C-alpha cells in the first residue's frame, strides 16, 4: 500500500480539492517540493460535516470489543509501515531522525493505550441507598459525544493527530481532522491506514483546507467537540467562536527549569541541553527558561556552555543531528528579530544568537543571559533552539520567577530536598511538574495539558476519552 496521499479523504473517498489554492509541501531541510495538494472547498467541508453524522451513527453502537479490534488493526498497519512514517516525518516536519523514530514509537504506544482503555470502560456506582434514595441503585455509563473536530500542528504530525483520533475512535466517535499546512502528508498517510482498518464511511476524515474553511467545523453545531493543538492566540479565539461545543485546547508554553544547590546538576547537563535544542526547540514543553540559584550559577553556566557546544546542528536525515531546521523562513526571521530585540534591551548571547545556515533554515543553539523579563524570549513561546539563563537569589525566588509567565504547561525542578519538591508542587502554576528531569518529559498515558494561557482540558488516553464522552445516570429500584 502506498501511504503517500495528496488528496483529502472525505465521505469515504479520496477527493481532489475544489478550491483554487494549491498547497506545496516542502522538504524542510532541502527546501525541495514533496507534494502538491489542492485545498478542499467549503462545499467539500460541508460534505465532510454531513458524513461525520453518518459515520457517528455507525460507530456509536459498536461494542468495546469491536472498537478495540479496529484499533488493533490500525496499530498493526502503523507497525508495518513505521519506517515509511519515519521518513515522511523527517521530510515534511524537519524532525531529526532519532526523534522521528521516537514519534512513531510513541504513536504505536498511544494506540496500545487506547486499546487497553477501550476494554477498561468507564463509569461508577453512585451511592444513594439512604434518605429518599433508600432501596435504589444508581450507576453512570459514559456515552460517545458525537463527531469531533480536530486541528493539529506541524511538530508532531503523527502522534498529536493520534492523541485526538485514538480516543475519539476508542469511545465511539467520528472525527474530522484538519492537518497543518506545513506537514499534512503524515495525517493523510494515517488516514490511509484508518481506511485499510475497515472503518465505515464518515467515521474518519482528513480535510486539507484553508483557515476559513476549517472554521466551518468550529461554527457548525454538528461537531460536538473541538480538540485543538496550536498557538494560544488562535486557540482562545476558537474557544470564543465554538458556541456550545466542548473544547480541549493544548496551547503554548515557555517552560521553566529551576535548579537549586542540592541538585546533581552536573549529571543533568546533557539532558538539559537536549531539552532546549532538540528539534530546534519546536516542542511545546521544550525548556526555555533556566532559573539557577545564585550559589551555583557561575559554575553551572560554565559547564552548561561546554555541553551546548556538543549539540549537532544540521541535516535531520543524519542520525547524529539534534538541532535541525526551523519549520520555515518566516520563523527563522522571527527568532532573529526576537534575539536582536533582547540584545537591544541588554541581553548577552553566551553562545549562538545568529542564523547558522539560511538556506536550510538552521539557527545556531543559543543561550542568552540578562534578558529583560518583558522581552519576547522570556515572556513568549520562542519555539526555537534558544534558552534563557536567569539567576535567582534562592529557591523561593526561583519559583516566583518561574510563575512570572502567562503560560503554565509543564515545569522542571532539580532538587534533592523533599520539602522543596513539595513546595514547588504547591507553588508552581503548571499542568505538570517534573522532578529531576526537564519539563519535556511526557508519557502518552499521563494527563497532559496546561493552565493559564497554556490551555484547557487534558489529553492522555483515559483523560481524552472522558473529554470526548458524556456520563449518563441510571437509577432503578
């Protein structure tokens, strides 16, 4: 089976887009064309919306065993084609080879978790055998909510799609996925596997379209839920437009790492460097701010610069590459503008601070010191191979500095002090706190999501399945 598809999948058919706009998908390192896709029209989106209701009518009545069996077929298909997906992710997303292998492995793990959770079911017995409820029995059961509209970003074109698709299918929902324009081919290839797994018409659809056409999913009442992963500015706008839909928003971050004097920080240096520069920092939970207590600040800085010098920047097809291309020229220019603005405000580049290779969209691994708190490299999500080193007087001030952000996705704290770990857990305004590891740690079964401007709701299979279903109560005597 050829997994490379260049058409949208709508109402059970691969369809050429009917709009006038053609999307050219580029190899992100070589800047050569990979494919051309004509975008779907509003009429085709309307067709997809109608088909999603038909598809939901089929899958909503499936038993848990039937839903799990189809997910197992999908898992087998992905396992068979995993090398093809690795190559596709490297090409269209610019992801370094070893990390592309990791993404495909995680995609398989996501499906495995969905299969297990499908069998586990959900619901609870409600204790009410007292007062007016005496003699009554009550329990809840979760039912699928309906078609789910999904919008995904470029940086994890397989696994972030699966974090929406797998739980939707596991509970018995249909879905429509709008993939990212920078990297739509992986989602289309995944749709080919879903088709091969034997799902009925309308259960799964992938529509490559422009923003205005995608907004039909947001405004239309037929999708009962919107699951969006992307920027905070877009995500909160969509929430305001979504009406009565349930919403799950996985948005940006500018993750902080706090390091105190009790930590085994020297052993952590290689992992910390990777956590900033892996995949050019284009990960929502990449480390962006390193907040180090004064007692070890200078020693840490010296040793950390030695570690950064070992980071390999270059061709993502090469296994040694860590820091590959930024997704496009616009982001390469943006990062340089932000660095220049920070320098104008007093920041010092301890390393990097410039484009490494404009032709291949490579930015040098960069570490800034003395960046103003209101500068974009500190206050916003940089999504680039750039870290900001900050000095704190003590651990408590470090926690306060970490909280000085409108984002709150995940944070890391390095300490050997149990009381400080507890203090950090109670103080830091984040969706997840990782101790003695960088904030980029994620298992696909864990509840994942942010607070403040970083989002709403939680992903992770069981948690996403709860978001995509509704509890119904039964009472009898």
